[in-house]
C-alpha cells in the first residue's frame, strides 16, 4: 500500500474541496458566535458549546501516559481561555470584520512564543511577515469608523496570543486522534467556564428557554459545523499533506469572514480595514510560505 500513501500526499481536487469547506466553516463561525453571544452571554455560550462538543466526542476520550497533563493544558487554553476571550471580543464589538483582521495575529504570535519560550530561530522573511501582520492590525487604530472597536480588537489580540500558546502545547500531542483532542477541548472548556457562568450569568441561563430558533441554529452550527467538521477536516488534511500546502489555503477564512459578517450584520468594510487587512494577510502569507530553518545534523 506504499503507492496509496504516496497518492494521499498528492494534493488534488478532493484536498482543494476540503480546504474550501474548512474555510467556509471557520468564516461562518464568526457570524454564529456573534449571534449566540449576543443572545446569551460570553461565559455561558462557550461553556454550552464545549459541553456539547464533549458529549459528542466523549466516547473517544483517552488518557495518554506522560501526556495527559499536556492534553488537559491544551484543552484549557484552546477550549477554554481562547474561546472565552474570543467571545468577550465578539460581545464587545459591533464590526466583526475588524476582529477577523485582528485574529490573523494568531500565526505571528505562535512564532514569537516559539522563539521566546522554545528558543526557535526566525529567518528574516518570517520576521518581516510578523512585522507586516502587526502593522496591518495596528492600522485599524487610525480608522475613525472603528475607533470604538479598539478595546474589542485588543481582547481579540489576546485571544490570538492564547491560541498561539495552545499551538506550542499541541506540538507535544503528535499522534493524538482528532476526536480525543476535541473531547479534551470540550471537557476542559466546560469545566473551566461552567462554574463562572453559574456564578455571574444566572439571568442568561434563566433566559435560555426564550433564546429563539435563529441563535439555536447558529449554536448547533458552531458545535457541529465549525468545531467537529471544520477542525476535524483541517486535522485530517494536516495529517495527509504538508503544512506548507495546507496553511496558506486557510488564509481565505479571515477574508471570507470579513465579507460574510459585513453582509450579515450590515457593517461597513472601510478603506483602512481593507488596507490593514491586506497588510496583515500579506504578513501571514509570508510566514506560511517561508521555509523553516533546517536543524543541523
């Protein structure tokens, strides 16, 4: 079956269709999370989402000798803290497109944290990409139409940094199945946030029966479409094709989410947003296409 393995590594029409599906799931999830958090509350919406994810993936949960602590830490960062900060940013913002641009900082933050904490070397092109990405997001401050969104953008940047930290932990989890990883995400996210939701968002919990079918439908999409299908498909692609092939294709998601959010919520896409988003996207593209330095044998 060696030829079959080689065929799986050949990126063809199926891979492109699946990559488009992942981008679509992630882009629409920005709308889903904004609708749900507005209809409920930041803590409650994340706790409920991760609780559902855990229930769907619970049969696959496994403890791994020597790595269970890393699984729990990854679940806390990715399924708990990251999504909490993301939901708070969405709750604060009216123009979701600005948050989609700030979300691109997750890639440069991952590189910077790797350099600071793990001593990884960055080549000149990656340094340039990081600078461009941060410059693109910083440009949003000069847009008078979204000055009120700056606090939400800063919270979104914190979410991106948390995600970058989660990716460092994820490196220690090579070989962990997609469903097992999602089960730990769901478990840790629910355990971390549910107690705080019970303490601080009781009125939102009491109002769940009156949420309505539109937020409920978007909530179901966020759990199934984005988390299970989107993240699961991305993991499947990364297990079969080189990261350098897949990750540049994921750059379509923030562009799509900005356009979709503008159409759905009727918020403007300003010239500064286009310029800043283009700079940030260019920076992330440079990072994604820049080869890693090979370790000396």
